[in-house]
C-alpha cells in the first residue's frame, strides 16, 4: 500500500492522532485533521505538529470530504457520527491506525484484548520480550501511538499491542501473528449498543488469522469459549480451574504448560508479586503468548517473578497509621473492580463511582462479601451504586462531591489494618479526561496526607 501524496483525513487529535500525523508526514501523505474541540483545547497537540504542513478543521463536526482518499479515525469516535456515515456513503474507507499500520509494515504483531487485564498483560509481555533480547515496542491502547513507532522501527521488531474494542471495530485486514483474549464481560454498552456487538468487535482480533498464527484463550470464560469455532489459528488454552490435557493450568501451586505429551513447570504462584486471581489470568495469557513466540523459559520465569504491576492497577501507594492505600483507578468497569476487591484483605474502605457507561452494579456489590466496611461514592454513578448497596444491606455509605472529599473521609474513618481502595467500577469521563489523571489525583492527595502526618509527628 502506497500512501504518498494521498489525501488522508485524521478524525480526532489526541495521542494516536499526533502519532498518525507524524507518521503520515514521514510517508509523504497530505494531512487533514478534524476535531470537534477548538484550537485552544488542542493547543498541546498542535504544538507537537507545528513543523508539519497540516490543514486543520477544528471546533466542528463535519467537513467537505471531496478529494479525501482515506480516513483514520480516533478509536473513541463512534461510527454513527455524521461525518463517518457520509464517508461510507461516498465509498471512503474509514479505518484505525492499527489497521493502517498492519497494511504498511511487515513487523511481528502480538495483539492483546479482553475486558480487563489488557494493560497489565501488554506491559508484562513487553517486559518478557525485551528481557529475552527481542527488539520490542509496547503500543496501542496503552497510550503510545502505533504508527509513529512503526515508521521508526526495523522489520524484525516486535509490536506488543493493547487493542480495545473501539480500535478493533474498524479493522479489516489486520492479522496479528499472535492474538489473545483474556476475558469477556459486558462493557462499553453505551458505545456498542449491546453486549453482542461488543463481543463481535473483540472477535475481530482473530478473524483474519490462519493455521500459521496463534490465539491465546481463557478456557474458564464461557463467552470466550463460544468463539472457538470461528477461529482458524492454533489455540493455546489456559485455565485456573481445570487441568488441561493440552494448555496452561495450575498443578500443585505451579503454573504448568502441557503440549499433550510432557508438562513444563513455568513458575510457582508464590513467586508472583502482583496479587489476585485476575493477575494469574494475565500471567497465563503472557505465558501462552511467550510459548507461541519461542521465548526462553528461564527468561520468561525471571521476567514474571520480577514484575510488580502497572500504575493505576492495584497500585500500592502508601501506608499511614497502619492503613494501606491502593490506587486502582483503572478499574473502569464493575468486573475490574470486583477483581480488586477480591485481591485485598478486609476490612476495605472502598472509593467508587464515576462516569455511567450503563453498567450494572449488582455483582459488584455482591462481591463485597463483608469485606467492604465502608463505601465512599462520587461521580455520576454514586446514586446508582448507593441504591443497590442499600438494598443489599450495606450500611456505611458516604456520598462526596470530589476526590479530595473522598480521600479525607477515608482517612478520617480508617483504622489500623484497613485497606483504602480506589476502584471506581466506572469510567473517569464525568470528572476527568482519563483514568490516569483520576489515579494521580488520588495518589497526590494520599502523599499530601503523608506529609502532614510526618510534620505532625516531627
């Protein structure tokens, strides 16, 4: 595919938009950018691109598509918006940066998806590959634009890609060497319309794979298992609940791989630093990918045992007055926060609530199982969660207006031995532009309390 002198429209100027613009410029394309935000709101991104000749259409939702050859859309832009409908009507292809990257470059692509655990798994796989001396780029939904990385890579480089349902929905030819689906739970229903559409978008990760490729699948997840008949690649299953004849499983506290003939002990669970059964799931996914790509077993074992997790995912922050504080701001849906609650010991003071994605919270509240001693709620979903919690007999519920109030309340009611957990079970978009900003504010507030506490002691 040659895009030199092609007129390419980038929809949405964020991290991926900037990376796409830089790459397209290097490849000789003519660049047009449209974003509904105005110039002031996009100032930092525009500054990054000031050396490139770009035609901007900002602060509007529609532009004239005459002479546009291709549209690269930001993953978060819905396919139902008028400009995309108009493009399709005029036979202008609309794809994401991942799709274009696949068409333009011949690197090794490892694509990871799932409702929860994507970032932890992608980061760990990247660590494993790098420590096995493979030239590796960790990119995609993890916050690094893939096209600019690809333009500056060598053909032998490996690309470990965190892929969201938003990114996968507009793929057409994308064919990774290894794909992985960690789990499936209802999420982003407000965006996809229903759970079936969400699963269909996720399933695009393997739709073009063949018998030369690999797919890593969760045997314990019924919705994942239902996809097996649609898969044409070699499947590596993993399970925490069953000893598989062939695949990855647990035996005598060891994670084991069987090729159907012999068993290989990969790692003892006691040697894993990141807590929770959900992280065993992430590690098993990593093992499957690593086996598919012939990673040295000793290097794999060492990389996993030294891994301490990612920022904003059950991240240990501080211990003050015998109380531990954990930042799980990446718990942006109920199932992710269920796993966080399960991973910590009681009593837990839980801070939750945020943007409403039309999620259901009954199972989330059920997971408290007498472990959550107090519930502090903020954001759009606070009343929704409170209503369910009251029905289920939760008594210590506090409604607050912002993160500072939430942290101060948690500090005031915490007793030695408690765990204060921020795990919102909701997206951040009602109060923050992303979960990282939300998590950083939580951590900064905890650090402020630490400084005050130390000054009082001094």
